[in-house]
C-alpha cells in the first residue's frame, strides 16, 4: 500500500468523519498545490476553513490529534482573576508587532506547566500556524508547549486579556485636539474650500470618522447616525438592538467640516453638494473582513438658518450576519410549517411585510438560499443591493436601467426564481404577481402592519382579486423584539402576575411557565441584548382564496384574520407571548412591539 502524505491523511480523516465531502477535499488539495498558495503557504486545514467554510473546531481538533498536539478544555481549567491577570501581564509585555501577530494567529500564553515549572503552556485555535514559534519566542521562556483549544473558548479569553484596539481612536486620543479653525467664515457661501480642506487635513476628524466605523462593526451596530447640530456640534449615534444611543458628540468643530470628511470617504457623493439628498457607499476591511456601508445624506433645517447642515445615516452591511440557514430564523409554531410549504411550491409569490428594519430582507435571503440551485436561474431586483447572494444574478439598477425597466425586462431573461426587493407601486406589484401566475417562484416585500392588511393594500393598488387569490402562497408579517440579557434577567414578582392574566395569558400558563423582566447590567443595554423575530404567517388556504375572490368594493380584513386564525395562524402578539413563555423577552417589549388583537 503506498504511503499516504500526512496532509492527505488529514483530508482522508476529515472525509471519513463526514466533516467535508469528497468534492471539497479535491478542490482544497488543488488549491494547496497551486502556485498562488506557494506564496501564502496555507496548509490544508487552513484552506478548508478560510476558503470552503469548514467548521474550524471540527477541522483543527482532527489536525491537532494527527500532529499529536494536546487539547486543553478551558471549562475544566481554573480561569479566575489571577489567571486572567497572569495572561494579561504576559500579553502586555509583548512588542506591538508580536502582539498583533498573536491576535492574528489566535493564540495566548496560558500557564506554566505544573510538572515543569519553566515550561509555558501556549493555547492556540490552530496549532499549525507558522507564526506561533515567532510569538512564542517573544515570551522569553526556555521551554514552551503548544496546545489546541476551541476557537470560541479562546476568543472569550482573548476579549478579556487583549481586546481589539481601535487604532483610529488611539491616534485620536494622542492628538491635541480635533477642532477646525474658528476663523473660518460661518456662512456657507463664503466658506473658503481650500482653507477648509487644509484645516480638515490638520484635524483629527478623519481618525474620528474611521474609528467610528471600526467601533460600529465591533459593537454589532446596525446604523450609524451623524447629525449636525447648532453651536458647532455634531452628534455621532449608534443604533444597537433597534434603539439609538449617543456614541460621541464632536464639539467646537464646524459640522460642514465633519460632513466633508464623511463625503470624501464615501463613493458616489459630491462633497460640495449641500442642498439635495445623496446616496453612496463605503468599503473597508475591518479585522480581516471586507465590509460595505450604505450611506444616505440629507439636508436638514436648524435654528442656524445661514448654515447648510446635513444628516448622514450609514447602514452597516456585514455579510457575516447574513443568515443562510432558515432554521436559524426561529420561525415559531405553525409559521414554520406554513413557510416551508410555501417556498417548496414550484410557483407563486411569498410576501414579507413589516416596517423598515424589521428583518424582512434577512428572512427573504434565508428563504432564497433554500431554493437556490445550479439548475435554476435566480434573478434579484433590489435598489440598492445590500448583500451579495451566491448563486443569484443580482441586477444592477442605475441611471440607464430603472427599477421599473428592470422588472419589465426580467420576463425576457428566462427566470425560474425572482426576488423583487419591494412592491412599491401598481406596476411593480402587477409584474411580480404576473410572474407568480406564469410558473415562477417570486419573493418580495410590502410595507404593511400585518399579514391580512397586505391583501387590502394590493387590492387598493388596483390588482385584480383573482390575481391576488391565485398568485400568493403566503404573506408573513414580521417584527424584531429585543431579547432579555441572559446574565441579569430576573423572574417577575408574584404581584406582576396579574398583569399577565390581563394581557391574555391563562392561569395555567402563569403557573406553568417562568416569566422574566429586564434588569440591566454592564454587559447589556438596559436589560436587553440581541433581538429575535416574531411572525404572523397567513397561508393561502382555499377558504382564504374564496374570501378574496368574493370581495366587493373592498377586502374584508377581519374575515381574512378570523379565517386565518381558524386555519392555525398565530398573530404577532401570540408569537410574542410564545417568546415570553420561552423566557427570552418581557411583557413590556411585547406590548411595545405588537398591537392589541380586536
């Protein structure tokens, strides 16, 4: 039997254990032997994780086992304040270059060996990283041993001892001030643009803006708001879990100068245009990931009429947050079954409704990933395109091809599955519904409060009732509710249980489940951390179709709602109540997010 190369042996082991498939192994081995990889010198395990999305721990546990690296389980170790202080002291003593290399290589000094007190135990998520010996030597120890540890465990410890530094904010702190010269003329018309440019270049605003973007990504912010205010102030705000909070207030700086810096770093916007709305985008690589930011700039009015102030909103488009697995959306109860049934049909339209920022696009993209297949042509019409969807052709809307033109042209482009970003008017809605009625599977969104009112909205747009009845598979209304912080949430007091009964819970529910309330700690925002979706899924049964077909002057929303409830639909409020039973949200949050059922 021929001798197996150890790298092939790793691939064979991973294949045998079902961690990767044969096709992935074949492609990764080709990539490993390619000319390009001779420069990067990535091993098979690293290629599988970085290029093919293989599970990091599943791969490197096998790699560590094969190369005889010992595994350390941090749960079994005593990681107390003294241990954290020891690790931090060793990390802080490293030169900047080695410290950066340590973070990139995902390694940490952990402890001295109990049996050999001069030997340092170093933990690493990838014990085969070629930079490990370079950093290990920088700890100035005679002996060391590299041990494998799970990536998640290592990252948790890394956050405590070596939190990611924001270089821009570090530079900002070292600057003496971030002020723009006050001798510049106040009136916009007479601002000397050259002088303004010189002052911007001398100031720290550039570092403030770049630092703000980095911080937003690391904190999981969905939007950054930069708003000019009276008295030479500019507010920087972050939207976290749906709520805005002030991150920084830049004082003694002309808001025009701050906005000029933002515009200079944004593509497709004109720095000197201050009286019309503008849309652009920014691309940055942060912590090794390439991210896009969608920028919207609008002129605003303040009490200082002579100044042309603007407001800027930057949407953070982090591809790492895109959910491709429908299971992870957390569809509850009957909504899950209805939704899967609707997307598995060969034709028809799936409509998501809800306000801006309710996660409609996230749900649609996750659904689309379930049906994308090399045998079908998937086309999307979005304005703007936020996330790149692998396996779909995303049409580019621009001055020469509008949203309406593209939706008309799509019929001639031989589609199987179509995503229409939004049914914004009769033309868009009519085309989307015609596509659904001519053998295509269509996904789209609509801005309505709940699922039954989406039917009425389409009817008011002028869409024929028979088209609505036979084209739609399902309408799903969605909201995002804040979830309670797992660290500080507390069970409600007995005195508050009466409120649950008034809200609609039964005596049996109150006695059977533990309900929680928000408290607040240093790890969360006022008792809440993260968000979860609640859904109202209106599946088009024969009874629902009959109600629509028999509609006269207007669609009877209440009749649709009553019939849907008989068919098993949970309302948004009911879905929120189920989240409360799970212990993931509070009564206050469900009340503020959903409306009372009539």
